[in-house]
C-alpha cells in the first residue's frame, strides 16, 4: 500500500468508523474519537461496515475483535517483540499492521520510517524506544534491489 493510500484510508477511518461507532474522548487537543470496542465491532452487520466505507476490512476487523476478546489479557502483558507474532496469527493481519499495532499499544517505536517520523513529530519529548536491528529469519532470501522496486 502506498503512503497516500494509507493516509487516505486512515483519515477515512478516523472521520467515519471511529466517529460513528467509537467513543468520544475529550482531550486538551479537543474532542477525539477512539475505535469501537471489540464487542461493538462484533455486533455490526455487513451494511454497517459498508455505511462507513470499511466493508472490505470487515473480516479483518471482526477477526481482530474476536481475537482481542479471547487473548487480550495475555497480549496486554507481552513485550512488543512477542506481541507482533501473536497479532500476525490473527487472520488478515500482516506483519506491518501487527508491528504498527504493537507500537501503538506498547510505545515501542515501529521500524517503519514513516511511523517513526510521525511519532517523533507528534510527541517529540516522548522517550521512544527504538527497535534493535535483528537478523533476517532463518531461510530468508535476499533479493537484489531491482527485484523489489516497482516502476
């Protein structure tokens, strides 16, 4: 997913999904809306997902909500490094989404440059924990740069 597409999706998410089904929170920055609780997500029918433009994501949202209700207590005690593989085990949750969610929850800074940049801009005084470089998993293959670039 390209950055512009991700930005558009996130803004749509905030304007529609969170405002329609989430909870309002009053903050020094004004009123913000948080995502709906997992049990609320599971109550929604397909038309309610479609109404706010997230019909495509409904299976991932439902899977995430169900998994959180089942494993949330355990997940809350895990460090970011252990939380990511647990989140990847949820259907339709990939490595980037799992890492971003772990970052949001644990404040462990995501390895994605865009996420690190915006986190530092939003909270410049926060003592962000930087990810350590880890070796590639066993069996990983290296591809030349031309093989991963799209033109």
